[in-house]
């Protein structure tokens, strides 16, 4: 018995030394998954990638493509994979984010598939590496007296600077006389719709934001979603600096791996959602609306669950959706006809998402 005990202690000591030499910790996440620790070789590859700058789409809002990256950092998932990830809040300016990404000032960032196509059409070199759904966040809201979008003919429609292409495509497909509409720029107060300010009959917004705010205020509106009209879009799409991806493929894989692992964690229960939103609140400050942000997360993840990307694991990009997006952007003269679907297909890749899944399931931790 004593001999076996000494042998066990010696074996344990050897294992501890081995982990210490790799410089990588299995962490609570690795041990709870029942998986083995990341290999010393992969750990070195990820460490050699240096600092990885994650740039959010809009501040530290609890949106898909933001909250899971915050949680992956706070839960130690990035460290489990020997990644040095720095979180930075974006301003909401997609054009600015794509330029920072192309210049190398950011490494990975949330960029919708349609926005990436526009960026590449304008010579901004970035690569799409994941997406959660072909559904989108852009919506149209109306009061309950509108039961058919064609009732909007000749009416006032509010927007935040422009009507998103997916919303316009939905309205045109529904038979709305687009040229008859009176388009007006409104602010960010959605209560202008139930008040019918300036004769407003419809207002653009985001599925996880304005409808939740109006509901909390006791105002009931109808939400019209482009996905219900088979209009292409995307949620939670991510892009990477191509030079970094070429030099450090395992780091790109493992950034996605950690984020998807955190996505599962944050979505697994109301308590876990609250925990993850708390991480975002801590980064954001005292004015952060945790209740509203929890609704943002649960709304977006439900849209994603209700509209999974066909024949792909979570994070996989649908090539057919890219083709449909190019067609839509042509339809509304957002990109020129010189941009083809074949061109766009080369601007996206599933190689990193494919590498971190086995039989459709995320592999955690890394090999």
C-alpha cells in the first residue's frame, strides 16, 4: 500500500511539472469538460501569436458576438488556450471597425456578412470566419393597426439614417410601393412610434432592442422580421485580419473555440446569463442596464436558435447566404455588378470553425 501511495505521489508530481513547463493551465473549464489539457506545442503556437485585440461591434452591449467574448475572457477560457486577448469596445461605426481590422489595429471583430462584402468591395482587406445565423437584427416596427405591410403605402417611415437593405428588401417583396413612402430620420427614442409623432406609421430598429424597450414601457407593437420573408442577413458574424490568420491559424481557431464555449455557458440558464451580463456590466460602469442587456442576449440567442445556419455547426457560414446577400446588395445598388458571388465566396472561410468541431460538436479544450 505504501509503495503504491508513493508511486501515485510521484506520478502526480510529474504531471504537475509537465503542466508547469507548458506554461498553460487546464483551468476550471478544461477540468469540468473532462478533456485533457492543451498540448505544449499548441500552447506555444498560441503564445507566439502575441496580443490579440478583440474589437466589439458596439461597446459592451450584451449582444451575440460581444457577450460571449467578454465571458470567455472573464471565465478564463482564453487563458486555458494560452491566448493573450485584449478586449476593446467598438463605437458602433462598422466602417471604422473594418478599417481598424484591415490595418491590424484590431485582430478580430464583429462584422456582419453584408458589411464585410461592402468593405471588400471598397478595397478593405478582411476575412469572414464565422456567423451564427442567416437571420438579422434589423427589423421594422408598426403599430397594431397595421396588419399588412402594403398598408404603409404613402405613409411616414422612420429610420436612424438609412433604411437597412434587408428591411427595404422585405418591404418591396411584400408589395409596398417604395417610392410612395415618406422616409424621415428619427432619433433613438422608439416611443415616437406609438405616439405617431409627425405622422409616423413605421420605424426601423433592432429585434433585441426597441421592441423590448417598448414592451417594458407598456407599448405593444408589431415586429416585422426580414427572415420571415426569406431575406438574407446575419447575426454574430466575425471577421479577422487576414495576415494574422495566415500567420497564426491555431490562435484564430482557439479564439473562436473559447467564444463558442462561452456562448454555450452564457445561454445554458437564466443564472448563467445573469452572470455573463454581470461581467459586461463590470466593464461598462454603473449606468449599464443589466435587465435590458439580459433581454438583448436572450432575444438574440432565441433568433439564432430559431434560425440555425443550414448544414453548419454554430459559427459556420452558409455559402448560399453569401450569394443571396450579393444579389440583394446588387438589387439596391449598394455594391456594383463587378462584385460577383464568386468573388464574395473567397472573402469568407469555414476552415477555422470546421477545425474546432468534430461530428458537429465543439471540441473543448483544444488538442
